C-alpha cells in the first residue's frame, strides 16, 4: 500500500530540508539498507498501520538497536514530499562503537579512561562542537542516548570540523545503566551542573573519569544527578547564570586535561 501525501494546509510549518545522502525513504530502500548493514541514526515509521513490511522494518531495527519512532503521516509528509510509503530512515555519518570495548582496550593499553556522556543534547551544532572539543582533549569516547540526541549527519560532521571521524561515539538505550556500568568499571562520574556544591576546579580528574553534560533546555536529568558521584558547577561572575552547553563542556574538559598534563 502506498501512502499518498495529503494536500498541504497553509498553516502547516515548512518542510525541514535534509540532504539526500542522509535520508532514505520507501519500504524497499530502507529494508535493503538495513540488510546491507548501513548505520542508521533513526527510523521514522507511520504510527497507525497494519503493513507487514513496515512491521518487518520495525522488528529488524529493534534487533539492531536502531531507534524507531512511530509518527503521524503528516510528519512524514513534512519531511519529504515524495512517496515515503510510511517509512523514512536517516543514515548516520559514523559507525557507532562499543563502550565495553573502548573501556577494556583503554585499560589494556595502560591509559586512564576519560569519557564524555551527553544527556539529551539535541542541537546538531552543539553536538558537533562538543565532539570536536572532546577529540582535541584526547577523550576516548562520547556517549549519547539512542533517543533524544542530536542527529549525526553531515551537519554534525561539519560542526565537528571532522573530529567525528576520529573519536568514538557510543549509543546506549539507557544512560542510567551506562553510568552504572562506568562506575562499576572504576570511573568516577562527574556531572557538570549548577546544582553542584563544588566547582569544577575542586574535582580530581587524574583518576578514571566520565563527565556528564546535560541538555540545552534543563541540564542533567534528575535521575542522573542522583547517580553521579560528584556534581560540579562552573563559577559565574556575571548577571547571566548559564552557559551554552558546548562552551561549558569546553571549560570542564580542558580543566580536566590541565590536571592530567600537570
């Protein structure tokens, strides 16, 4: 069954533009890409449908831990005016890495794990800038949630100035479980938050460390705040009480690097 576009209403928002090499639409192209082992950032599937092939796409994507979102037909139509057949996939610009392997290999090489965790950072330019900072500082990996993270396409690659080609990105279904795993692996988890009692300069980063940065809207989630070993804030001297997340990430990451180098 083909899903034809509805006539656009004047009050509908304009279609968001995506470059053709990031987006795949249509049942067969998406199935073939999954079968070929393409790395998907996410797949959008028509919310209310009994189509067996769309159900197959969902099943395969779940097996491969590809984030699936069920959306109304209007959203699919806004993304592309072409015959999407109820499914649109977004190809990732990178291959996701295994955090388990990275931690294990880091210890085996006699290095100190230095990991960045991003809790719902959704702006592509912020994500790219943070990835660039993390790579410049020699961090081993950036960890993101499977849902609620910036799309890793060509825009993120450009914003990172190519750094995403050189730093591992790990995608997880549960940040809470991942933080528990990091702690069990010997890393201290430092949340960068204005709720912290210490400043970022009071923390010892010379030990295995994972730094957590929160979303642009509301910072680190309450659950992760409870999990963190330490909450550290950046001292402020002006009337504006918050920093852009990519700027804040740069400040705490390079304070950690300063300590490591000294």
